[in-house]
C-alpha cells in the first residue's frame, strides 16, 4: 500500500512494512529533545526506578527558555538538570549560550531526513523541514522514552498543502503561515501530519521551510513535513551525524484532503489578538499603535530574518515610543549577523554588519534564547500595551499581562512597524 512521508517514517521506526492512519504503533525514537521542561521528565524518570537512560547519545538537552536564569527557582532547575546530565553522562548537552532548541538541533547535526524526533516542546514540528517526523510530547512520555527509547504513537492522517505560484517581493513564509492558520483555523489540522509541496516550497530557503513547519503547530498539527532536496542536503553537509536516508511519499499515497494555495497574490499578513487564526492583511491594521516590537524566536530568529529587518531599518531610527527587541535564534546566527554586511549600508565609509544596523536603528539585542516569546523575563508587556512580534503565539497573557495585545507578523512587517 502506498504511504505518505509520515507513514513511511513511522513504519520504519516501528519495524513494520506499512502502517495505516489511526493505528497505534510502538516506535523507536531517533532523537529525544528537552529544555528546561526536563525537570518534570527527570522526576517521572526517577519514579520509574530506572537507573540509566536507554542511549546517552540520542538525548539532546539544552537551556533556552529562561536564560540566563531570571530567579532562584529557575537557577535551581538548571542546577538539577546539569546534575542529571553529569549523572547520566549525556553526550549532547548545550548550556546557556547556544540558543533555541529548534535552531540548535539542526545546526549541531542532530536532525536527519527520515528520523523520528520527539521533544518536550510543541514546536518540535520545526524539524519536519528536514524531512523528519518530529512532534512534541509530554514530560512523562519523555521519561518513558529516556527509559526505553520507544514511544506509543497513533499514526496521523496526512493532509497535503500544495502551493501554486511564488511569493512576491516583501512577502515571506511567515505571511504564508499566518494565512494558512487563518484559512484552516486553530484546529484545522488537529492531529494531522501536514505535508507541504509545490514549487514555492522548493524555492524557499531552509529557514523559511522551518518557519512553515514551526507554525503548523498553530493549526493543531501533530507533525509537518517536506521532502528533502538538494537544499536540505547542502545545509546538512558537514553537520549531520550519520547517514542521510531521505524518505519520499509514494505515488498514490492517500491524503485526508488536499489543499491548493495560490500564493501569487498573497500580501503581508498579521495575526491579531488573541488567536493566530485571527488573520488580516497588514494594510487592514495599518496605524495601530504599538509599544514594543520583537524580532526573533524559533519561528523567525534566523540570519535571513535579521537581514530582512535590517534592510527595512538601515539608515532609519526606531520610533521613540517603541521598544525593538532582537533575539537571535542561536549563537551561530548571532555570530553570522555580527560578521555579515548588508550591501549599501555604510558607516564612516565601511560596510555595516546586520547587527550593527539594527543596534544603530535603536534595537536592543538580547542573548540567543526564547526570550519575549515565553513572556517570563524579557520584553514582558504591561496592561494595555501592544506588541508586534515574529513569534508564533499571541494568546492572551503570552508575553506578560493578560490585558496586553500581541500581533504576529513577518520580520519585514515587524521592522516597518517599529519605525
């Protein structure tokens, strides 16, 4: 029976010739990812009475949500996890200075096509951009994975989203992601595997593909995935640890439904409070007063995102009533933005780097991490304030006060709004 990408990966992981949607399988995990949420998994792991994790090479642990520690409680959590890492001799531990887990994982070579990746973070779907089946799980489930290397999974139905046309200048993958969330709704892909195809997808950068797979979670998706291609292999070359075993859908594979999206006329989009599905054209909310703008996160904190904002902001100043917060997604991105010049942007006869342009414009650059997206210690909003952000969620209270408003948009739209 022909299979989708997701079905073929889960069949391989469960050592079956084929699987069907709705079937529950016992699948072997390739990579298990945790951040500060590991504190709950550690407690559950202890309760199981297991002494050693199943494979210390396949567990990736890092800190990204609250870095550096903003209070004694967080510092204690970090301490507890560090002790667990030492005790279990985990080989892949990244402390405070590497960045957001979903950016660090592929940068450090832990993501490969055809893998089954689980993480204690809902936006683990991001790694589907590399042709992996990647999904979020709970802390107690992670404890079971640490103990056995296996996980019960219900095989999801797959849906196809095909793109026709190409994104015009000034329109990005984030605009498409917001458009799709508005079109399908917050539960439109509930427990489905979203498979993206089309010329527009193949033309996208790896970073843009990661944005689309990341935001699929906001449609309720269990996973989001794309067929790997030469761009995938070029990114992974010199990074990936192990053989690349790409998986493609079979001809005649069954999809629950197939959506064709014409993107030729797509415009910059904005998700308005308090739902990602509350989608409008940016022109419909032009003139809305904001007090804060955020550029960064696992959705849009990559080099191409910082560059898009820098092109808007070069030789300009952020409005004096707006706080522009920039959070590179990783140390690698931070260093690249420090070194990469932007053509035509000069200071004293020399080419300015992307970060220099942003800082001169008035941006406050934070250390790599989740930062304002988490709403715990950086960029917290006061009652009545409004923020436009490149992050992935705008629920009430997401960035601080439940009386604040969060708008989601692309890096270019966020930068333009900050002016």
